[in-house]
């Protein structure tokens, strides 16, 4: 039992230390990043302090341990769609629409979104310019500036960066790296 407890503590501390970094480890990572991006090794001493601080700011958050330990920032996958509570409701990436369980529910076939779910399989809609159309060619939504309007011309939501807000200014969803296709995927598959 003691051996098991020791092994568990060793593995836990190793896993924890992999997520945590000190300034020296971050400086080494920054150096390799600097070289990878075309930096010259002999010029590193001149840029080391500034580059390391910038690298640390972009990739790490300080922990509560007095600023001597840093935790790597989590990165958000492009196309990830979350609700107002931060819960994943789906994603759109590489033409695939996935549900929160990462099962495919649709795909983009040359601009036309196809559903692949049970009785609703077939055309879900398509994008034409700044409009999201139904399969018969009727406008479902139009995006003009930051406004999303429905087929009757009424504003139903607003886009602010990668977030979609209701007309009452409530966050509805966040789409990481939002573009017309990921917004269309959200509106066609998740907003109903």
C-alpha cells in the first residue's frame, strides 16, 4: 500500500509540474520559439528579456504562488461553439459540424450545409454572400455589420467579435474564430 501511495504521489507531482513552469523553463521555451521563428542565436542575449516576457504574457498565467510559478494558458480550438455558461454545444471545423459529444451532425459540401442526423438528413441550408439561405433559396438570416436579421428583416441577434448576443444584450454563444461559415453552422444546427 505504501508503494502504491508513493507511486500515486510521484505521478501526481509529475503531472502537476508539467502544467506549471518557472521563469527559467519559460525562458528556454521562449529561446526555442525565437530560433524557430528565424531569430539568430548570437543575438538572443540582446532580446532575451523582452522576448521572454512577451512569450510568458502570451502563453502563461501567473499562479497564486507569488508570481514565481506560471501555468500554461489553455488554447481554444477554432470553431468551438459554447453557450453563455461556457459549456460546449458543438463545433465547426474543416467543414464538419459536430455536436457537444463530438459526433458529426452535419458537414459543408461546397457551400451547402448537409445534415446527417436521422430523419433530418439532407440539405440544411447554404451560405450566399452575407446571407444564410434555406434549401429552396429563401433567406433564413442575413448578416449586415454586426446585426443578424431574420427573413422578415427583424434583428434577432448581434455579433461582437466571436460572441453572439440576443437583442436584449444577453450572451447567447461564443464561436472561437467566428466566420460566416461557423456562424451559419451555429444558426442552422444549434440556434433553433
